[in-house]
C-alpha cells in the first residue's frame, strides 16, 4: 500500500516495523462539546485507513486518547481550558461534561459505522506517565522550569518544524488566534509540558507533581498514551491537518527527545471539511452535527458516502446541495443493489477480477473515490448477481456503507408497497386519521378507524406510516 507521509512529503510504500501487528495511533476528540461533521470526516477517513489495512491482511492495534484535560482555547497554550469552558456553559462538572460528550462522540461514530479503536484512553487516566516523561525531559536537558510551569525547550532540537510543507497559515497558529506572548518561554515555539500557573485559578482538575499542583499540557497526553499501549515505536499516527502544527510537531519533539530515537514512521493527515463561509466551527454559523443531519432527514450513511467520494488530502466543501447529490447517489446505488437476484453460485475468478480495481484504489494512497466507483463497475460487470453481491459485501468491509442491509430494507419496503391495495377514497380516510392523530384529535382518529372497520378495512401502523388491508 502506498500512503502519503507528511513527514517525508511524498507517497511511500507502507512497510510496518512488524507486519504481524501494525501500530496505529489517533488523536481523539476534545470532549467539551459535540463533534462537528468536520471532526467526523477525519474519523471516517481514519476508519477507512484502519479497515483497509485489515482488509489487506495486516493485523492492527489502534489506540485513541480522549482529551478531557489540558487543551486550551488556543493550540498555542493560552486561553481557557476547553473542558472548563464546556462545564461553565452547561453548569456541570468537568467530569460530567467529559462523560456526556465522550458517549455522544461514540454514538455519532456508531451511526457513521466508525469502528471503536482497540484501546480508548482518557487523558486524565495517565498522570503518572506524564510526570515520568516530563521529569525525564528535564533530566535530559530538553525542558526547563519558568514561572511555575515546565516548558519544552525547542532550541535543543536539530529540527523542530518537521512538517514544513504546510501553509504559512497552519504554522501561525498563535498569531491567527490573537494570542498574547507567554513571557516565560525562552523561544517562541516552546510549549508547556506541565502547568502550575494557570491564568484560571479555578482550573477544575489538578494533580500533585514534583513541580507543584497542576495539570498536563495538551501534547504530552498523546506521546504517553501511545507509548503506554504501543511501546516505543509507532507505525502510523493520524489526525486532522490542523493537528500537524503545533500538536504533532510537539508530540514528535518530546517523544523523540524522551526516547533518544525515531518514534513514528508514517504521519497521516486528513484535510479539512469547510463550509462555503470557510472554516467549520462549533461556535459560529450553523453547528453541523450528525443529529442535525438526521433531523433534516439524512441517513448518516449519506454523509459517510459524501466523505468517501473525495480524497482525504483535499479540502472538502460542505453544502446541503452537495449532501443532496450524495443522497441521490446513495439512493441510486442501493436501488441497483436491491435489484440484484440472490440465486446462483459465486464465480471465484470473476470475483477476484472485480476485487482488483478496488484493492488498487486502496493501495494508491487510499483513493476512496475510485474505491466507491468500483462498486459501479461491479454492477455493470458481466458476471452473475451472486458474484456481484459477494463483491459488494466484500468491499463494504472497508466502505461500511450498509450496502446490503439498506438494499434489503428497500426490497422489503417495495414488497410492502406492492401489497398495499390502492383506493383513493380509503387512502384519503387513512390520511385524515393520521392528521387527526397528529393534531391529538384522538376521538376523530378512532371514529375514522371504526368507520373503516365497519367497511371491512383494517389500518396497520408501521414505522413507514399507516397502511391498510381488507379483512
Ligand atoms: P478536537 O476535538 O478539536 O481535538 O478535534 C478532533 C479531530 O478533528 C482532530 O483530528 C482535528 O484535527 C479534526 N478536525 C478539526 N476540524 C476539522 C475540520 N473542519 N475538518 C476535518 N477535521 C477536523
Ligand atoms: Zn494528539
């Protein structure tokens, strides 16, 4: 498999340290609010990467943190802790907020068929690990104490900007967010490993440390949680492109200074989902969540398909019109699959041929749009339907679009509709009863039901609405 590696700025053949276990790490969500669908684009594409590796025969162990402490409003270590902001907004404790939004995050992941990583570790679970790493960095001369905080000293590194092909804008995180200078820092890019002097006296979560009561910086959690579960080397580290700087740059700085050797070989960054007004945000404009898509009548699978239709290294623009196009594509695909017959034997040779294009799409830097197109190749192929259905089931192990179950549901719905007799007068009475029920006029609803009963018609309430049959 060829993957673009942000560290070397080119596509490279993926060679794990040990092919019997690919070690993969993912930066998890900051659980102070619901995830927006931009965040979830990143998790969908990482899910496809993990499933592709498994599909291609690699066993994978994937670890994800949950950021429940230390991520400040600005990625440049200033501003209020995001968790505290969430707690204040909802008049709850930080831990209540963390639990609620962690559960909400995984509920969204379930709806989008995003597999739960093998290990999920909240940042607040690993305080002894952070203290150990920070102390080692101090002992090795890579960190210093200033104004009560412990900072990483970036001047001690041969190279700090490892992902230096990013936009200027990405590198100017501090400037962009209008952050005032932290005068304790010796160098502009130094970052906090451990805080004791927060501007906010009411920082809710604090722990004893050799440097005073305080809390960890945001970056240290990912280095320590990765090493706790995956050891001293890592094959792939994933995240959204905004994480490349400063978060991942700082993770590399502290991890490799701590270890004394290279840490992670491949860096996989998913580019952003934007709106036509620019950056997606939780505070400005419409807060786009999976629940909002559902409220507007979209199946979360339509959003997953929308993401898969474009390459992970391109920015993607969200609009309702674009989502409608994905909805139309999904409906068409499912209708075609529903029309396939289930009889016949799978033709192994034809099946392997169908797989070829799909596998080569995955191997070519995870080209999910070509992988999706290869479904249409299957539908057009000259083999029998059983072979087509087997190929679709096989591809869906990676795409996870519920292709067969959605087709089955459509077939059932079509069968039900075919059974429902047509009679405009009775249809109108059934509709009037539905309206009466909606208006809570239950007496009228019952009256219509009784009238129909007297005429030998029974109403059946189904999740798709009221149907009727002659008895
Ligand atoms: P956070 O909860 O802020 O820590 O972010 C969770 C993940 O979402 C990180 O990997 C971010 O890089 C990623 N992310 C943030 N904004 C976007 C966006 N607009 N599109 C795609 N990914 C994003
Ligand atoms: Zn991280």
